[in-house]
């Protein structure tokens, strides 16, 4: 297994670890995780800080594995499939939990997950016709906004929260809009390659 695939697999492991950290009711097991006051007005729970650090590391592995695979010409169907799974478990899983816990509107994970399902279906249909459609620049911009937004949400939007600037929310909602835009552009690009029988 090459380094790029190892990084992808490590991202999947980190994604599940983040989900566990965010979901496990530690208090029910007698573990009280500390909370901190930042700037006298923001209460920060340790679980989100730990999840935030892991999320940032996972985002870095997402960038690194793609760079390494392209540089060493090690792209493969296995690597691409594992990369897609890692991204979906990481981003969609965290978005669903953050919506459930009231950090973001439920509409965000609904839009993101539905868009991913549609894009995956289009990819499968175009691959059936031996055509691979690359992600658009808008899809990549969406990913950057989403990664920054989720990271900031896990870190309680600090330091911006102290100044009343909702950068985390702006990034997540911008990523949601860009997700729809990039999905529509992907469909327009894919429809010429999809044969309806």
C-alpha cells in the first residue's frame, strides 16, 4: 500500500474517532471533560477542541494524499474510492452531528448529503461510459469553505466569536450554496456523457 492510500485510511480512522468523541456521553461513564471560558464569554468544551484538532489533521491528510498520489502518479480506482469514502465519513458525519447538536441548521447536511448522492450516481453513470469527470473549481472552493467552516465550528468560531463575527457560519453556508452550484455544473458537464437507454 502506497503512502497516499495510507494517509487516506488514516483519515477514515480519524473520522470515526472524531464521530465517537462528539457522540459518546462521557458523563454517563463518570468521565467529566473540562470546559473553559475564553474571553469571559465563550464556554468551550474539551471534546470539541480535541475533535477540532483531529479534524484539522484529517483535512491536511486530504490535501497531502492527493498531492502525493498525483506527484508519484499513484492514482488508482482503490485510492479514489477510499478517498471519496474518507471525505464523506469525515465531512458528512461531522455535519450531521453538528446539526443534531444545534450548531448548524439541519438543511446543511441534507443539502450536502443529497448532492453527494446525486454526484456519485452521475459518476457511476459516466464511468459506465468510460468517462471520468473531474471535480470543478467550484467543487474545490466548496470543499475549502466547508473544511474551514467545520474547523471553526469545532473551535467555537474562535477568535472571531469574541468579536461577534460569524466566520464559521458564513463558511458553512457559503459551502452549502457552492455545493448546489458545483452539483448543477457537474450535472451539465456529465449529461453529455450519460447515455440513457
